[in-house]
């Protein structure tokens, strides 16, 4: 049997490969030049203007975030330690690594968060950091972080200037989207501190307010009018979210399910709904003005409609309980 003869590459293929190699060589050279220029700025900051130094630092930090993010996301202990050692080296060299840490929280693990607690305890216990951490971890991992004292709710109370530890815990529950197993752990850990009535007050006076403000932040200046700033539109946006993300655990803390939980606590469990006066007062704190004349009428009506909607949900259930269905089809006319 004759030996297979290697087929000679065509001229077009050879030209294509040569061009590709030339482009790659050029790209490597450009990358190396940029890298050297960046190092030059960082090593000799006094020789460059502050704007150029800040830009170089941001590029350097973004590269670090990208590399460390990959190491942390691997889940491998050795790789996680590599990322931690990189951050330790930056700290030793005098770099402010807050920007890097904040962007790496979403890739974190118990090991990484223990490191962050050692070097940036206050940062880790800000509510903004909690929001990143709880959405990056599974409920069992969040409970671990609480058990091992990595997340410190008592310290968070001071850092976030909360009025009490109780209020801090309710805020943490809100940030976890009212996840059941985390709630159970917190109720067991602080049995004499927490109460269903306290949680209900937080839901109505803080959580509902937050959900409304999230909607308002999505609007541009031109959209800030009575057509879009009303409770009907707020509800519609969250109803659309319910359809789009159906089945997601994140929906439990959103407005539609939040209202369901509030109604359940009042109608089925007998707790007291905070008054309209309290609700309006809290809403006004979120959007302070010198006097009510400065507040557009549609913004004044918005919280009133929100509380009225919840109240009517509860009233409807009470009416149905007192006066059962008596129509032919078993439904209210």
C-alpha cells in the first residue's frame, strides 16, 4: 500500500495564515506596549498628571477584578487563595482596594468573605455589600456566613446608622427577598427580639416604599408625570416582572408577593396594618421637600393609593368572610 502523500497548502491558505500570524504578532506588540505604558504610569505617578494616573489605576483595577473574578468563580481553594494573595499584595503596596472588593463580592465564598472581613470589615457590613453577598450565595451559605460571624448584624446596625438591631435584621430579611430558611434561622437566633408585628411594620413602611422607589428610578425626567407616576403603573410593572421571571425566588420580595405577605399577616394572622398617616409620613421622609406645595400632586397621591390598595385587599377578604358567596356560580357578582 502506497504511503499517504501530505497535501500541499494552497497559496490562498498560506497567505491567510501568514496574515493571521502577522496580525497576532502586531496585537501582542500593542498589548505589551499598553502594558508597559500602564506600568510606567503606576511606577512613576509624579511624572504624569493626576487624570492619567487615575485612568491607569482604573484600567489596572479592572484587569485585577477580571482576573480575580475568574479565580474566585472557579470554586477551587487554591485559586481562591491566589486571588486573596493578589489583593494582599495590592494592600501591602498601598493601593485602595475597596473598588476591587465591591466588584468581587458577587464572586465570593466563605473563604473570600473571611478575608474581606479581616481587611474591610465596615465595607462588608454595609447594606449595599449585603445586597451583593446575599444574591451571590445560596441560602445555606448565607446562614453559614451569619453563624461564623462573617456577616455581623450588630456591626451593620452601627455602620448603617440603624435605630435598632431589630430594624437591622428586618432590613437583612428584606435584602434576602424574605427567603424562608434564612428567616427561620434569624427567628431562632433572635427569638426575644423579633416579632411578626415588627416585620409587618417593616414590610409596609420600608419594603413597600423601596419597591415604589425602584420603579421611580427606572423613569427618565421626561417620564416623570401623572401618566406614569401612579400606583396602577407601579403594579403593572411588577405584574410584568412576575410573568417574565415566573418561578424565580427573587420574586418573593418584589411588590406583588410583598403585598400578599402583608395581607396574609393582617387577615390570616391577625396583626395590625400600619396606618395611612404613618405610611405617608415615612414616604415623605424618602422624598423630602420644604413644603407640600413643592411636591407634584401625582407624587402626593402615589403613597395614598398604595396604602389604600393594600387596605382594600384586606377589606375585600373580610367582607367575603362575613358574607360568603351566594351567587349561582359560587362567586361574587
